[in-house]
C-alpha cells in the first residue's frame, strides 16, 4: 500500500484540479471573482482542517513551515494569477504545451535544490506525455504571443518550485503553507472581485468549487508530495490536461476534437505506465 500511497494521493489531487473547467462553466462570474471565492472557501476549509487535526498544536505546526512554507504560499499565488493572465495574452494551445514541460522544469529545480536524479522511466514517461499534449493542441503554437508565453512559463516555473519545496519540507506538515496560499490569493483578488450578495445556488457552487476542487486538490497535493519524487508528482499532475475536457464533455456535451482524445490517451498511458513501475519511496512521519 505504501508503494501506491503517494501516486494515489497525487492522482486524487489532479482529479480534483481537473474539475476547474467544469466549475468555471457552471458559475456565471468573471475570472477574478471566481478566483476570490474559490480561494476564500478553500482557505477556510484548510484552516478548519488544521484546527481539527492539530487542535492546541495548530499554531506550533504553522510556525514549523518556516520560510519554505511562506515561499510555497507566495509561489501558489504567482502560479494561479500567471495562469489566468496567460490566457488573456496567448492561446490555450501555447499555455498547454508550455505547462506540459512541467516535469522537465521540476526535474531541473529538483536537481539543483535536492540533488535528485530521476530514473529513466520517469523521464521517458514525461517525454511521451509531452508528445501527447502536443497532439491534443494540434501543434498550434502561434507567433506574436511572447508576453502570454512568458506568463505561462512563469506559472509553470513557480508551480515546479512549489512542488520541489513541498518535497523538501516533507518532514513537516505543509497544510498551513497551502492555507496561506489560499488566503493570500483571496486577499489579492478581493479589490477586483464581485463580492456583493450572490444567489444561494451560485454561492453553493462557489463553496463546492473552493472545497472540492481547489481545497481538496491542495490538501492531497501537500500530503502526496511527501511520498513521491518532485518530477513524478509533476508528471502525474499532467493528468489534468486530458481530464479537464472530459468533465466538460460529460456535463455540458462539449465533444472534444479527435486530436484531444488521441493526445489525452497518450498522456494517460504515459502516466499510468510510469505508475506501474513506481518504486517505494521513503515516507516521512505522518503529520
């Protein structure tokens, strides 16, 4: 069971993250308002979880995250807002392909920070997954979108560093760090968000968006990165790319193009092939 605990947690995190497109289509609010409410509900959920899990030790556990936890929180904000801004300045294809380099960017940072060297299986799986994302987007990288592409890379790099730091700080619980990320994101978005009274049904959807998609995804990410290598965690995170259009297809009958289905199958195959060869990773004590 220990062998599969890390990949299973990371897979659950990616599954939760992949629901973003579904909730975005479901809730009729602008992007900044969605980010605000999602981050607020996720932050409240994770803070509640910390208080319930650690009780009188909650503040001590929060201090334990140190500078790494603060940096993780800040990087999460940078990654979220760079992701949003990238879509305003470049194509979805550009963002998808740049994001598909996440395992390689993560491997570079992991080597610098942790001196980790990834096995051949992870590298080959990452290359195959990158090809799969390229198929999904039809190779549609366009010119004239330098700012957007730089923002997409900033999103990818900040998320990669975040994964490496979560792995580096695996001996302590990083739940307070991801809670900080949520609360900082909500604080940054608040001046520009639609906060006036919202109907009960949209508010329920926003609460589900924050807790089931963002909050649960971050909680599982924090626990999962204690049990897998940084690059393997990034590779599993690429499952978001084929899963996201699947939920929109099932919920809103938006049939994805054939290339999306073919490329998604390649990504899924690469990730699962890697997971079948996952070796047991030393685990830190449960936080």
